[in-house]
C-alpha cells in the first residue's frame, strides 16, 4: 500500500471591503444545479476545462452550501478505510491511500459548517486575476515552492496589480495535489490540518465576487492550483469588465427598500434616489445621512454598537434639518487640484466661512458602514443643525472604498453643474 502524507496548503486573506446574486431558473442537471447560471466561465477561451470546472464547483457550493455538502462531501466519511489509526482515506477507484491528519472528523466538521451557512454571491471570472494566478502557478510550480510569496518575492497584491485594479478585499487559495475541479474545491473546503479553515473561509466569503484560476505542474506535488479572489477587479483595458463591475454595483444598490422601513419614511428621506449623477452607494449614503439627521436617537439604537464612539452622543442629540446635497460640493470632493476653498469656489458660490472636509476609507459594504465610520470622527459636523449643505463622493480604493465629504453652512452650486 502506498501512503501519501497530507499535503501542506496555505492561504491568505487581506482584509482591505458586496453583492447578492440572483439567478433565473433554467434547465437543471442531474443533481439539480442550474448550470447556465453557475458556469460563469463556460465561454472563455483562455481557461482549461479543469480551470473552468473549479469555478463551477465554487459557484455550486456558494449557491447552496448544504446541498453541496450532502451530495459530494458526506459520502467521503465512508471512504476512510480504517488504516493509519482511522486516518487513511481511499476513495472508490483510487489506487493509493492518502494519510490525512485529522481523519473523518475534519470531513464531519466541514459538513456541519456548510450545512449552516448561507449562500454567497456567484463568482465572475476576471482575466487579470487569472493572469496573476497563472504567474504564481508557473513560478512556484516549476521551482517546487509552497506558499504565497513568489520566487521573485512577489506578493498577492503585487501580482494582482500587474494586470488591473482591485477593490474591496482580496485573497488567495492554493491547492497542491488534486487535478480535478471538484477534488480541488473539496480539498480546500475540508481544509485538513489547517486549524483556521482559512481556505474554506475564502471559498465561501460573501465579500468576494471576482475570481481567477490557474492550474499547473508542481515538481513536488505534481499539480498546483492557484485561485485568486477579490471583491472588485477590472482588468487593464477591459471595457467589458468595467461595465460588468458597474452593473454589479448598480444591482447591489438598486433596491431602495429598507429592512427597517417601519422606522423611517423612506420616500421622504431618500432624496437622492432619482439623481443620475450619483452612484448607487452614494445614494445609499445620502439615505443613511437623512435617517441619521431626522432621528439620531433611533439611528443609534437600530444601527450602532453601544461601544461605538458616537453612540452616547446620538442618544443625546436632537433632530436636524435634512442635508441639502450640492452637486458642486460633490464635484469638489472629487477634485484634487488646489485648496479646499479653491475647489468649492470652482463649482459654486460659497457664502460662509464655516466649511470643513473629511476623508475616510475602509472595507465598507454599504452606505450604513460608511456613516458609522464617518461618525467616529465627524459626529459633530454630521449632526450640527447649522451645517445644512453637503457634498461627497465614494470611490473604489486600494483598501476598499474611500469617502470624501465636504460640509458647509451655505452653498449654491453653479447652474451649469
């Protein structure tokens, strides 16, 4: 009997911060999967079939974790053959016994975990992520290297930056040994001998929406598969991906129904919903600002952790008039040329000495996350009833999203703006 020691695997997650997938029912395969919806890499010509299979398997488990565990992982419990203190694994048709570290207990733990998980967004292929994964697979595979650092000392972020722009968070999974799509994904889900289960976390992370996969030859473990993830990614000079990212962002914020609508008059507060010069998340920010101003005490109780720096301040605050959103101030918030005073005068008439600005950045998921962070350092300005005009911009940033805010007591945007 040939035994193979459990292969070392590594993972990385850089948290630097969307999207819920919905798909229409089509003809289902024999296991009841909607392949038309899940096989998002089917029609590209630069992936091998096995690389496409990895993405399909990832989308299957992300769309229905409990079903995936029941169909494909649960049967493995019976394939531990009793050898090596119960940790020998030999699947039907498998010639060699693999000696695992944890045995069937890791499989059982994986099943329990997936059975209780919610679905995650489907992953869209990004060519730049594929190229970054390919670089690492070719480099480390040929040299027998294990891990996320290349032979040239390259890092995940450095490789991703070679081929495009990423936003939100990113992560990388590397599998050594398996050479079939389902086996690669299941190895990373079970995560034998990885106490953190970091590969499973990456596979199921709701913040990931983009993926690239590359499979190559490894001189030590025969096969290497590198999977790179990110929240957003636009490959260099790829207008189709740019449009897809914009569509995804719009879909994420197109529903204006608030889950706590019973507490707010959304029609009154959603003053920016029809402005075509704002992005979806910027409209979300404006709605949250108006909810905050209209009832700061309720906002704190509903949305802030009692340990938040502004929690007690909001509980003692009085309502303030809703902000007037100024397009001129929004334009000034995106302008990096000149002083703050120069910038706001460039786009309108400023009639007050009371003006201030603030910039925040982080892995924000939505407008509420942005306002919670804004309140950490700008609660006085945000709640001040004498500050009536505001402008802001929210953009993808290396560490997630960046928000630039300008507050003033009086302002009139140029008519042409």
